[in-house]
C-alpha cells in the first residue's frame, strides 16, 4: 500500500492511498467464497453452488462490497501509518476503481491543530468578595414567605406588593403592536417584571377601573424594534389581591427542609446555602477570567467538524427534546451556537495542553467530594454517588471539572489577587452580569 499526504491548509489533509490489485482480489475472492456457502439458488444445494455461477450472478455486487471493505480497512491503516487522527468523518474520493488495476482514492479530512505551547500572561486580578449578613438572611426569609404566600382578593385600590389581574392592549404611534395585548394577566406591583413605569401606573386603580399608561421601552430592550420607543397601554383592572404570608414557625421551617423546626437552625442553613452559592459564583468568575485570558493570548484555528459537533451538543443541551432530530440542526439554527462552540473547543484544547504541560492529575479526594456534593441534592444521595462511581463517562466529566479547578489554582499562584469587598446582593448582581 502506497500513501502520500498533502496539507492544503493548517488543518486540512488530502491523503492519497494506492492499494495493490492483489489485496482487492483477495477481498473479492473471500466475498465470492462466502456467498457460495450462504446463497440460495434454485437447482443447487446450499453450499454446492459453483464459484463461476456465483461470480456470474453476484460478481458486481461482491466486487463493490469488497472495494468498500478494502477502502475502510486501508483508510484507517494508512492514517495509523502516517500518525494522523481525523476530526470528523473523512470524505473519500475514488480516483481509480477499474477491475484488474490498483485501487486509488483520496481521503480528505481535518486534523486537530498543533498546540505547541500555551501562553498565559496575567499579573494582577481583582476578586469580588462579600460576607453574609443577618439582613441578607432576612431577605431570603422574606422571599421564601412570599413564595409560600397566597393571594386574597380585596375591594380597594392597588398598592405596592399587590397582585393585579388586568387586561391590556399596547400601541405605538397609535397602532396596536403584535404581542402587546393580554387578558387576565397577573402582575405583582414592585416585581419589576414589566418595563419601567408600567407597574407603577397600576397603583391607585381598583377592580373595574381603566387607565392609559404611558411608558418608554428601554434602549437595551431585547426586541430591537421596540427599543427606545414610546408606547401607551390601555389597561383594565379585573381583580386586586393582597398577599397573605405564612408565619415563620416550626411548621413553616420543617416544610423548608429543616427537621428541627428551630429558627436558629433555619437561619444557619440559609447562611450556609448563601455562602455555598456565593463561593461557587466567585470561583466561576475567577475561572472565567483565567480562561478568557487564555483565549485572548492564544489564537487557534479550529476544525469545522469540531465546531459543528459542539454546536449540536449545545443545542441539544438547551433543547433536549430535539436531540437526534436532524431537521432541528439546520445550518441557520446551528450558526447561532457557532461562537460558543468555537470558544468551548478552543478552550478545551488549550486546557488539555496546559494540564499536560503542568502534569496535573485529578485529585481523587476532590473528585469524591465533588461527586458527594452533586449527589446531595437528590433524594437518595448514596445511590447517585454509586452511579457516578460506575459510570465512566459521568465520572470522567467530574474529573475534568476538578482538573480545571486544579489548573486555575496552579495559574493563580503567579497572579497577584486583590479583593474588593461589596454587599452580597451587589456581588451576586455583578457576578451575574459578568457571566452573561
């Protein structure tokens, strides 16, 4: 077998393979012999059909099957010989498939980019931090009470924190716009679920009253055709209700998952949850900062096949009910995920290279701790942890998360980190905005 490789670009490879006639004829003869033993032909006993008859009747199809088999086996043997690892399925272009002559074909495929070394140059970093106060805990308790509250109809004008059921119809320049009307629509005044000025315009209205509320869509409104435009909404109030909030007693506390029903235990559990979420987000922000620096300082050309594969994975993760349905993987739809896919693939290659360069191995104790934390939110944590231990793919994903954390810690050793203290809510809002 003769093999030659061309590199039209950094990632594309054109591999020409020439297979000797003897190899093809041997594969063809094997197909004929197999058919002679298994074919059913009237007038002949099974396994007693002459080879010449088999060749006459099945020769063409047998040769095509033999060629496909030889191409497949020789293709991967050639790539192994040349130490090439294709990304995606190679495209095979036959050049010579004439009987009695060597088989010649060209395989076109992409390979992974060579990452010789990874640059990381970050000297200083600002880390946002906070402490959980009693006020923060009080705010959580208030929110939990609101979640568990009920609405009681009242015969008075609406005020802050009331729920108002309304009909409304919106218009811009006197024309009703699509999506701007609704019936029996519930709004909690002060929730900031509507555009600025809308909820405030409901204050003072009682059941049966009508009003035209004048507002302006924010400049950063998600629907660009409305951004910055003045609008008016004709509103009719159907019902006004006030919240009835439950008392924080032992029954409420037990319902929230604290078995003792003790208020101090409840507040301690809330504090622990807030600290866990805050620390998770701080770590995520640090990781993002480090990884952003890696991407900015290292430019990689990414194989299209890997971008397409990752775009499909992101799509299917967001829309699991579409997984495996190719008509939901149109070029136009997948294009919306290309930037994120390219980032993920490039980052994966850089991280893998750095982990190898620094000879980082997953800390088994941290892997186990991560599995226990992931399992703790389920009804039967022990069973979930056991599943992680027996599922190679799931455990490998956890190990990769731990490896990334270890890499970030390694890189941060050479970075001067300064801390900026802020309130908990300000911190969470800042981190949420930075993650977008």
